[in-house]
């Protein structure tokens, strides 16, 4: 006994079957789960740096902690 043949619609989709459909759906589900677990890049708010007022007598040199540290390293 042979199986009755299906009537041909003329359009066959050889790549679309249940196995391919379930594989694609599981891939999409896995990608969605992975995307949900990846931490999002947080936008850090940068602190606004306030400029020091300009010196009244001109110049602009100030003896800061950084400069003092440099002078300490250059001593013999």
C-alpha cells in the first residue's frame, strides 16, 4: 500500500519545515535571553568643572599640590 500523494500547489518551500521553524524560534529566544542578561552601558554624568577665577594681578601660576609634588621629586 502506498501513501496517497498530496496535490501540488506549484510552490514548494524546501527550507521551511517544522524543524527549521523550531530551530529559528529557539535561536531567537536564546538571543533575547542573552540580550536581557547583558548589562547596559550606564551613562555617567560628568561633573561640571568650575573654572577658577582669573588672577587679578595677571599671571596664572599657582602653587598647587601637584606642583608641590613635582618639586619634591626633583630635590637631590
